[in-house]
């Protein structure tokens, strides 16, 4: 996203370098100018910039030290809904992106043009379109949205997102009073089923151990003992027996 914002400055710098006496450096700069001012490149960066502005909040959320399964699921659904809506109204939505790309091309003393189309094309899509906007909507924007939607669905299926429910075992989450006990216990049971191969015959004891674990940290919190905020900190405070800290 930052790259597109700075593109005009980058091209201006490359333009100056292309005037240097060093022939190789000048030639390389000229080649880079030609590449970044190419119609397909400008449209691609504009489309990608738009998609990343939608997926970035989700990415930051999933990388947070503490994130809840329900929050993560809702964030994924919201991101997918936005992208799918743009996919359904691609013609209207892409028109705005295309207009921005044209303005950017003008700032770079370039223009948006359709690649040369032949009857048989081996190395790129050969869409029959009347205008450049139609061509790039079919060739770049729609395939990009389809790919991102499929990628998010494959990378973050429901079973994968359930791993965030392990956050329920974090002391900093346990001491919160706004957690509904019945709902949390159901989610803990679900975790036990998911990780049965690891827990073995301890699955049936999981809810009971969770409740003891919770009371342990609530008691520590009342005593003003420092509460771990990450899994690493919890492990550091646990002894070798690793039953309770």
C-alpha cells in the first residue's frame, strides 16, 4: 500500500538516475520506469492495494497476542463479505479503481492501454473486450478477488480458527468477569474433542481442570500477583509437573 502511495516519487527518482553517466545504472533505471508505468502493473497494484486495505485489519487481528475464536471468526466473515460484495458488483466497483489507476498513469506521463490481443495466446489471458476497463476487470480484478476469497477460505476454515479458543486458558482471559461460564465450558469441551489425540483419557477431566485453573489465577489476581499475558509467560511460571503454576 505504501509502495503505490510513493510511486510517483519512486518514478521521479528513477528518472533522475536514468540520466546518470553510468550507462548500466541508467539503463536499469529506465527499464524499471518502463515496468512500473506499464498498464498491467498499474492496474494490478491498484487492485491489490484495495484488497490489502480490507485484509490488513484481519491480518493484524490474527497476529495479536490474544484473540478470541468468536472475534476471529467474525472478523474473517466480515472481510469475506466485503470482498464477495465487491466480486458481485465488480463492474461498478472496479470502475472507481480504474479511474484512480488512470489518474495515477497520467501523473506518471503514461496511459492505460489494452495489451495486443491475438487469436491464439499462450502466456496470458486473451479476453475480448471493447475497452481497457472491461479488459482489466476480467483479466485482473475479478481473478484477484476470486483467488483471495478461495485463499482465505482454505487457510482459515472453521477448524483452524478453533485454535484461538485456546486463548480461553490464558490467565489474563480467565480473570475477566464478563465470560459466561456455561458457554466457556462448552467451548472447553469442544477443545477437548479437537485435541483428544494429545489429551488422551484426560478429556473428561478438562472442564474440571479448567475451573480449578481459573480459580487459581483469580486468587492470584486478588493477591495482586502479576498475571501472565502470553503463553510463553505462563510456561515460564509453570513448574516441571506442569499441573498448576
